[in-house]
C-alpha cells in the first residue's frame, strides 16, 4: 500500500514537472501547443448525436477559420496606411529633428561616456549597400528607458545619422511616449510609432511598422516588449511582434540581432536624466538574415 502511494505521488510529481516545462516553453517561445483533443462524446441521453455533430462542426470552424490569440497569421498591409506620416511637412520636420537628436546622442555617448563596439561592420555594410526596397530589422535587448536613441546613435557614424530618411523607425507605448500632444508631436517627428499595451500584434502601430518595411525602411524593435527589471542581467520572454514583422513584410527583411550591456549604469531604473562618465556600453553583433 505504501509503495503504491509512493508510485502515485511520483507520477503526480512528474506530471506537474512536465506541465510546468510545457508552460515555460509556450510562454518563452510563444509556440501554440495543440493537443488535438477531441470533444468527448456524450451518449447518455443529454445530447443527441445530431447536436453533437453540430457542436463538432462549430469547433472545427473556430479552429480553422478564426485567428487564435496564440497563433500568427498573415495580414496584408498597405504601404500607404498612414498618409499623414508621409506628408511633405512631416518629412521636412523629420529631416531636421532626426539628425539633430541623433548627433546629440552620438556626442553624449562618445564624448561623455566610453563606448566599446564589436562587430558593427555588419550593420554599417547593410546600411550602405542595402538594395532599394529591401527592409531591415534590428533587434536587441532592452535595459534602460533611453536604449533608443542612445544605443542606436552610438553605433552609427555621424555621416549615417545625417540621412534621416534611411534611419530607423522604432515603436514606443502610447502611455509612455504619446501621453499628450507635445510628446506625441516630438516622438512622431523623430520616427517613433505608437503601440498600445494589451492590444496585441495586429494593432495599427504594428501595421504602420510593417508599412515602413514594405517601403524598404529600417525598423528597430525590442522583442521583449519592456525593459529588463534586473538591470539587464537576464532577458525576458520574446514576444511575437518580431515574428509578425518578418512574416507580414512584402519582402523578406534582413534581420540583425545584437546585445548591449551597461546602459543600466547610464540610465538606472527610476532615473530622470542619463548619467555621464561611465565606461558601460559594449555592443556585440551577430550576423543574421
């Protein structure tokens, strides 16, 4: 009796471990797990076989037709989804604001801090030799509130920063960067797109990012979706937004991932202004397409 109870307890323990591992894999990689479970048949007088067949058909319809919250599906995005962003006035303001902000951030990082860069040649080569209409996506970990623009500006030579049209687009939460008309106007004119927390990967902000890719643009994204809570010691789970950008772009993008460390010393959690005099920024690029 004791051994039977021990065996039962051990089986429950392994079952719990297997379930825990399955949940971690699903949350970490956002893989839709389909157990192919069928609805149990009920023949004991409560439902007729006809009703059960209709229930099964409805279940099949939902699975095959309706998009699941845990499943990626293709969504066509027009290049002209945001006419206001393509207006002459907006482009003129971006042509001024983006280089000014970029060069200020570049001087701050290289002049008031020490920057170490490894392998940035891959990014520079792509920016200089990328074919027309070939989209580019860069992805990195997210440590501090000002990773973008400080990190991006530190990676690029000033000559590249002056070319506002070919510089990156990025995304920022509406409750952080677009709280009022003033901040909204500023971030709009430094090529930041609004995304709403909780609205999923098929919201307008993601569509706008894909429309930029469809025009051959460059989009930088933090695939974790939020900043690290432990100063960059660990990475959070990768969200599915990066998958949708690659999947729904008209042309297969070039994807360049990189990781950076030290921004937690320049802009610690809770700090209002970035700090100076830090030897903190190390960038390690990897090749990827």
